[in-house]
C-alpha cells in the first residue's frame, strides 16, 4: 500500500511491480478463505477469522477513501504514452482489453482492483465517487487538458462502478444535461471526453437509462460513428451501440429509424479499419444488430453481402476473424429468410472447410460452421448437389466430439427432410449404424436426440424409412424387451416400435427375429415379453400423440393372428379404450371426434410442438408436410378399431370371436360399445 498509494512510495515503483501489487490486493479481497461464514455453525475456523480481522483492521474508511481517490486521480488518468498511442495507432488504443489481461496489463489490473474494492466497500466509497462527480460537473474549456483528463478518469470510475452506483445517480438527468452537452463539443481535446462519455453511457444503458431516452442515445451514437469523428471515438461508439442493442429492453421498432444510418456507418468503419481484432469487434456489433432486428435488415444488407467474401479471403491467417464472419453469415441467412444467390456459392465451401475433420481450421470454425450449416438447410427450398456433397463430412463429425454431436443430429434431420428418399438411400444406413454404435455409451439426452431422428426418418418415408433405420432398431427393441429404461426414453422407444409396426410388418418381424436370436428364445416368447412391457408402461406415457400412436399400433396387431396378441386381448383393448378416452372430444352439439386428426379449418401448426404457429423457414414448411402424412393426424382411431374388429371377427369366426370378447371386463366392454360395434 505504501508503494501504490502514497506520494513517497509511488516514485519507487515500476509497471510490472505495480501490476503484481494490484493483483495481490484483488486476490486478498476475493479470497473466500478470508471471508468468515455468516453463521457460527458453518464457521471456517480460526485462520479464516484471523484473516478477516486483519482485512477489517487494514481497510478502515480513511484508508479506503484514500485508495479510491488515488486510483481515480492518479492511476485512471490517461498518460502521455497512451495519448501518443491514440494519435499514432488509434485502433490498438481503442481495442477493448479482454480475457485475463488484468493479470498482465496495468490499466486493466487497476480497473479490476477498483471494481473489487468498490463492490466490497460500496457504502463507504459511493459518497466519495459522488463527490468526485460534483467536483468535475461543470463544462470545461477545451484548452484545459488537465481538467479534461481528470474528468475522463472520474467518468471511467463511474462507468466501472455502474452496478453499485445504481441508486446514487440520476442518470437520465445527467445524460440529458451535462453528458449530451459535452458530446456536442467538437474541439480536438474534447475527443477524450466524447470517447469517455460514450463508454460511460454504454455501461449505464442496461442499468438505468429510461426507455424514452433510447432514441436520443441512438442519435448520439450515430453522430459519434460519423467518418469525420476521431477513430478511437468511433470504435468506442460502436461498443456503446452493442450495449444498447444487447440490452434486455431493446425495442427493434424504436430502433427502426436509426437502423439504416447505424448499419451503414458501422459498415463504413468495418472497411476503414485495418487491424484484425478491430474488424472482428465491429463485425460482432453488426452481427448482433442483424440478430436483434431480424427481417428489417434486408434492405440494408447488400453491401455487407458483397463484402464478406472479400473479407474471408483477407482473413486466411486470422481464425478468430473467420469465426466472426461465419457468425455474421448465420444471422444474415436467418434475417433474410433464404439463401440469396449472392451468398450461395460462398457458403458451402466455408461450411465444408469448417466441418472437415482433416482440416486444422475445424478447431476454430466447427461450432459456428455447424450453426451455419443448420441455418442454410433450414432456409433452403430444395436439395442441391453441393449440399449432398457437403453431407459427406457428417459421418466423421458424429463421432468427432460431444459438442459437435449436439448440432450434427439436428443437421441430419433437417438435411433428410430436404430430400428424404435420396438421403436415406445415399447416407441413411451409414448414419444409423454410427448412431447405433454411439448409443452404447450415451446418456439419455443423446439417446433422445437420436431416437427423434429415427422417428423422423420413418415419418418422412414410412417404408423406406423403416428399412433405413433397421441397423438401430434391435437396440431400441431390446430396450423395450428389457423394460428398465428412463420413462421418457421408454415412451420414445415404444413410439418407434409402434411406428415401425404401422409402416412395415416385414421390418418389424425381422427385428423380432434378430431379438429372439440374441436372447436365445422363440419369436413368440420375444413378442410376449415386448407386449407385457408395452402394456405395463403405456399408462405412463403422457403425450397424447405418442399414446395414440401406440393405440394405433396395438389396433394394428389385432389382426396379425399372433397368439401372444390374442392371449392379451383384454389388456390390449383396455389400453386402446384409455387412448380413445384421452383423445376423443365432444363439441357443443354432442358430436364426438378424434382431437388429434386434422380437420377442415385446422392448421398443422396446431400440432407442431416445436413451432410458434408461424412458418418462417422452408424447414418449417417441411415439418408441416410431415404432420399432413402422420397416421396420428390422419387416421381416426375409433374408425380404425371398428374396421379391425370386423376383420378380426371374419378371421376367427363368430364363436372364437365371442370367446375373445369374454377376456374384456364388463365395464371396459360397456365403454368400448360407446365407440364401436362388435357385431
């Protein structure tokens, strides 16, 4: 403390020593072992109490006030070296310090200490900072460079302490009076104030700037982004805009009138700057803007679309900038709602590079490239040869990492829906074989993702889909056979089993045969065990669409002439009855109907659990088509059961059919007769 915060000690210190001292102070203040527990029961021991006592003894109010004033008045003031850098290299000067720079750089280290001390001793230090604000509240003449530097330091402190000064400062009044006036002064020395006011407002925007003042803020930022403004001020203004746009209360309608000038000025700045890090920063601000305003960006995006391929070529040695470019492309495609012709030839090679496990670029680009791949597929009207070729990367990606897997499954699903039969015949069996291998050591979350893909394969193209997913079906059927599964997984496994049964008896029988061989029992015994688990677990299935799917499959089984089925006829009919009760609705006229069947005037979006009712992408339209062909939404269970009863009576003859009906309890039979006729 002597060396850092006394006039006598400061003359002996040098930068590396100062940084280490600041880091030690920060570590002491944040060390949990130096903080006693609030209750006696959870006390950490005598050493902790001793350390806490030492801290309390040292950090007395007078000491804290002196530290605070020294930090602001001495350390926060811009040095001549910093001002010289501002003049010669404004981009380097303005670049935000990120990561762990506080460990190695003087300004970030002292700012971090200030924030730490202020937060811990807010009640003591808030009045000190308010005094400093009052001391520097008046407008300064542009020639008073020392006064300007002092005000810059105070404003920096207020920005850093924003969260702890929330109740102390009427920021709206300060902004509309003093701060806005200071932004209007264009003298060269006042660039220091303009930059700091911009940074200050950015920090306070999400904390205490009222919604009515947002348009005023946007106009101020646009003025600071102009090409005639100082470069460091423009770069700081871009950060301020990022804070404003990224705020929870951001209103895109309120920003609409400022969108075009703000976006164009940022684009001009992007082209003008030369440093990779600076370009990346501006591009991130533009990306966030595109994300927040959505389709509204369309009229203003042409220039950026034309520029990005050029920037991609220039950034060959800068992986992080390339990541920023890919993120921008993701938001652009989403906002445009389609893959525009100008971007189409540019996108696939980028995705190809970023998802090729043989390329070193995958280390940096994989996550963003997968996101771009998914977005391009979702917003494409049809399959292209380039997309088919791109999918050659998928088999290796599925096994590359857990993080990649989480996006690879949705990509595989969206890709398949673009051209179901084509994808299934070209890559389907290979993908399902890999997924089967992965499931052996996978947690429930991953299993659910894979099973959803399997389900969609069969939905999209029932016969071909059932054949395609054959490599993974024995594992799913075995899971049902064993019966010990997480409830959600069991529900999904039973749904797959049901969908296969409705799609292809041949595939169902082949899987049953495989299971019988693996478990060294007969097919009939295998079917009996599966049915027992099915009938026991079906009451636990909560989703109505899954219950109906299982009810349809059980109804389908009635005419397969399986002994295992006929022996369980009573139990099967009870489950079908329960399903009918769940899905049948009665209108005001007393007419009943299947609530899951599409009827005239009802949109498929009603049944789209993943959507919000608006089909914003081509993929949403394809999901809609799936609903239109799903048996759950096209077959009336009551009518199907009636037809199966007639067929079963014909198969068995009246005497055996009557004997079969005796397996159904009287109450269930009475309820069933409300839905169907048995004779």
